[in-house]
C-alpha cells in the first residue's frame, strides 16, 4: 500500500508539473498574442496617421474610404497653394472694386461741381438778360413818354370843332 501511495504521489506530482508547464505555456502564448496585438495596433495601418494607407491599388487618385486618414502632404501643399491664390485673387478683386468706386466717386464729384458751375453761369446769364430787358423796357418807356409828350405838345394841339363832327352822317352814302 505504501507503494501505491508513492506511485500515486509521483503521478500527482507529474500531473502538477505538467499542468504548471501547460499553464506557463498558455501564459507565454497569451503574452505573445497580446504583445503582437499591441504591436499591430501601434504600427498597423488602422491606428496610424499615415495617409498613404488609404491609397487604392487601383490608382493614386482613388482612395479607400475605410482607411482614409487625411490628405497627403502633396495634396495639402496643393490645397494651401490654391487657397493662397484665391486669397490673392480676392485681394486683387477688392482692390479693383475700391479703385472703381473711387473713380465713380471722383466722376460724381466732378459732375456735381460742373452742375454747380453751370447753375451759377445760368444764374448770371439770366440776371444779365433781366437787366438788359429792364434797361430795354426803361428805354422804351422813355421813348414812349417822349412821343406822348411830343404828340401832346405838337399833334394834339388842334382840337376839332363842332363843324368837323357835323359833317359826318349827312348823306346816305
């Protein structure tokens, strides 16, 4: 019986050693799997920020949407260049608009000045015409006054008599 116990004890020890070795092997295998998973996560295309991972094998213009990580440096540079060109174009357009606005303002001011000058000239001309008309009217009034005085003095001095008026309506004809 002691022999049986010892054999049983040796078998149990062998099983325990085997179980420990198996558990250690499983732990080592699991540790390696975990390390590989972490390594793949760190250096794989899924978590990296490399935009080259999204380039399709069908051409550089095509992108694999599920792997897209952003613009390529060349695309960023091209986009930045286009934005700068657009900004410069906007500045030029705004400058041209300002210049055009200033030209219109100057034209408007020049037209307003010209209008004021023409109004003043027209006012002077009208004033001169009124003065000339007043002088002409005054001259004509003086002439008329002189004629009236002359007629009163020389022409209307002979007052017609009753005989002059009696000669009218004396015949049927």
